[in-house]
């Protein structure tokens, strides 16, 4: 059935289509975080070291980032339905290959392929949901889509830790098989076909964009290991990033048929939405990158307990998205986004009051508050960003939306990790400066040589813990400031005006 000829309300089996699409989306999003906790156990089985095992994550991230912008061109060339099915099938097959990998090189190769096949799943799922739903239902559709996008990374580490502890790390990849089969069969049976729109492939533009994105991801991933700009490697990546991006921008502005049409960036809602989703990427995954190690290193929580403590955050996000999916058609989206940012900033403010002596309660309720806030931002943003853009650019636009969110996440994680590492050293030095056997206020604590050593060890442990806690609080404060600075952007968004159709003409689903 041709989607272009069918009104969105007449698309049959819309519920089954949505379910199948979301299963595929959650499967792909989970793989961005589910393998993280399994890395230590992979190290021995694959004969890797602590330095080289991170290529399991890097290979996937880089391949996915490079291929995401090509989603629009490939889907126009082979058809959105066909490309989506190919992506699901390839992702499942490469997931199984990752599960049977016998060495680090084989794992890296399979993860590269998994990233290539999985890159299009998220942007195409968003495109399909926008295609099969009329504009008045777009908010509810984006609520469903956003729930999978935002909850997936939250439950990924918990699910990965449980599978690793209960079975072994290979089940982190095998779990995709049943989910992928259901998603593939559902999409194959019910997804509507779309018209193909072959266009010339701008190889030079794609190559320059790929160079810039790939070098940026490598710089963000490797920066912490080589001490950032003290290493020549980082400067090389920075040069390649700037060169690739600069040449790409100049090229698409002058090319007849560029890889990405620059006219889509003239849409103010879409351009502002890209900036917003970049900020959301920073806040969402940076928080997720900070909390699990904080709960483990300072509070001593095991992996399963950490997952249970962070689980309510996902519940808050889902509740928020269910509510806002209905509110987005009745309340100005800019008000919803602003209120969501206020809740997010408030949660981060309360998180700056964490201490090593507290229980799990503050982590839970601030997580719920932050989940509510991010849900209030994500759904209206995902709706209004595509409300006024021309449908012909929709696949390219959704791929850029996903790409910018992922780049924001990578930059956010690298930024807070760098600050954490450096602030721990500074805070430890400042806190420990006055702790000495020669400090008169501490003389009574040191009685005998053996007692001196034990006491100093205890004090060292306390200083290290406090220095680490303060460093985490500094990161939470930074993200709060970023959130507050993003608030004015909400009012750059425009309220979409209803389309006026000629008398007797029914709305159609656009490709």
C-alpha cells in the first residue's frame, strides 16, 4: 500500500506498526549502553587489555555516527520500508555475530557492522511514526517514540549487568534475537510502502561529513585516555574534525545537489530543535554516565542495586511522556519545554546537595523529577521540530536529529568525565593539605607508630571519598547551568500554523 496515497487515519494496523517499530527502536537504543557493564568480563574471553577493550564501544559509536546522515539518501533510493527491514535484519545478524566473537578483532569488526546496520533504525522509526499519524496525533506518536529513546539508555546498564551476572556477557547480544524477529515480522507484514525517490549520491559531501564526525567521535572517545590536548593524537583529530566540517559546509552551500539540502536549516523550528536536542543529549546521558559509578564508588552499591535505584527515573520519564503526549495539542509547546527545563534544572540543583551519608531516597526522587522534566522537553521538541519542515526532507531531518543528539551525548560524557578526573585531584589536594602528623589539631589522633599509619590510611580514605563526592557535585552544577542557559531557546520556536486544505481534499501522509 502506498503511504502517499493513504490518509494517516486510514493506515491499517497502526497499533501493530507502532509496536513493531518501537521494538526495533528499543533494541537499537539499548545497545548503546547495554554492553558497557559487560566490558570487564569480555576482556579475558577476547584476549584484550583494559585499553583495547574500549574499542568494542568505540567501533559501534563511530560506525553508527558516520552512517546516520546517509539514512535519508538510502531510504529514498531503496524505499523506507525496505531499508528499515534491511537494517533490522542486519542488526540482528551482526548482534548474533558479536555474541559468538572469538577475539577482539572479530568483535570490533562485528560491532562496526552492527553500528552500520543500526544507524538508520532510530531516525526511520521517527519518520514512520510521523508519516502514519496526522499532525494532531503527532504529539502522542512522539511520546511513544521518545519513551523508547530515553528509557532505553536508562535500563540498558541494569539489563546488561543482570544478563552478565546471571548468564554471561554473550547474552547481552543474544537478547536481540527474539526482539528483532518480532520487530522484523511485524514491520514486514504491516509497514506501508513508500515511493522511491532516487537522487544522485554526493560522495564528496558524504566523505567530508564522515571525516568530521568520525574524527570528532574518536577525539571524544580517546581524549580521556591520552590526557586530551597534551597528546598529538588529539590535535590531529581536532584538525580533521574542523577540516571535514568546514569543507562540508562550504560544499553543500555551493553544490547543485548536495548530500544534505541546506534549505531545511532555514526552518527555524528545526534549526532550534537541533540545538535543543544537543543540550538534551548532554543532560540525559551525562547524568547516566555519572550516577552508576558514583553509586558504586562512594555508596558501594552493586550493579543490580544501582539499576533498581535508577529505575524510577525511567518511570518518571514514561509518566511525563504519557501526559505530555495529550497536552501538546492543548498547551503551547514552548510553555511545556520551559517547564520541563525548570524541573530538570531543579533536579540537578537538588543533586548538588548529595552527600556520602545519605540513603538512596534522594537519588530516587531527584531521578523521578529529572525524568519528568526531560519527558516534558523531549516530546514537544520532537513534535514541533518537524511540524513545519517540508515532508520531502523528513528522513534527512530525522537522521540529523538523531546524529546531533548522539554527538551531544558523546560531548557531554567526555566533558563531565574530564571535569571529574581533574576536580578529584584538585579537591583531594585542597582537602588533604592540612592533614599531617605535624598539625597541632591532629596531634591527639596520633599515638604510636602503628596507630599513626592506620589513622593516616583512614583519613586518606575519607579525603578521597569527599574529594570524589565534591567532584560529582561540581558536574551536577555544570549541567544545571547548561540547562538554565538553554531555557531562552524555547521561545525561538514558532507555533505551527494549521495547514489549510482545499475544500474536499483529505490530508495525506507525506514521504
